[in-house]
């Protein structure tokens, strides 16, 4: 195993999103994974583009944004280390639904979605575990979006 592979496995094993998964699951999910870095202000993903990566944040914060024609980017969630960015790869149409921007220098493990799909197709127990975890993240993001929208509309009605 190379130093890079060891670093990826270590980052994934200690990642909050994957807490409690088996070493075999980490091994399967790490196929095609790479370590990535983004500078402050860089986009990890752009709305409308092809979604093919799941990012496990290990350092730095990321803003999940939607674009408002009248107000520009609106932050709907802030993602911290130990959490994930990039859920749109998991379901058709496989296009990013949001922008994700580094608020500070970011390090992450980037999982290759096409390879991950291949692994999940042959390991249904891993697929079920990953989908359970992704569903929890999606529910959390939906709740965060709902709260931000309530704040946005409350503030708009005061003006």
C-alpha cells in the first residue's frame, strides 16, 4: 500500500461520516479515492454540472449556495470537517443542485462516484449503509434549507 493510499484510508477511517463502518467498507469505498485541496473561495462543485464526486471534508468549511438572480449567492448551509459535500451523484439526473464554495482552505477525500456505484452494485450491505448515512445528511440539509428560507422570507417581509 502506498503512502497516499495509507493517508486516504486513515482519513476515511477517522471521518465522522464513516464512524463505525467496517474496515472492509472503507476499503471498498476508497477505490478511486484521492486527496484534494481547495483554496479559499474555490468552488468544489457548480450547480448544473455533472455530479461525479462525494467529498469527505477533513479540514476547512464549505458554504452550500444557491444563486438568486436578485441577490446573488445565498448560503443555505455551512458544512464542517467530518461531514460530506456533494450528494447529487447519488440519484439522476446526476447534476449538482447547488454550488459549494470553500470558506477557508479545505482538504477532503474525493470519492469517485462511478467507481463507488460499481462497488455498491456488488456489495448491497455497503450500499444500504451508505444510503442510510446519505439519507440522514439529506434530511439535515433539507431542514437547514427550510430554516434559512424562513429567515430569508421573514427578513424580506420586514423591508
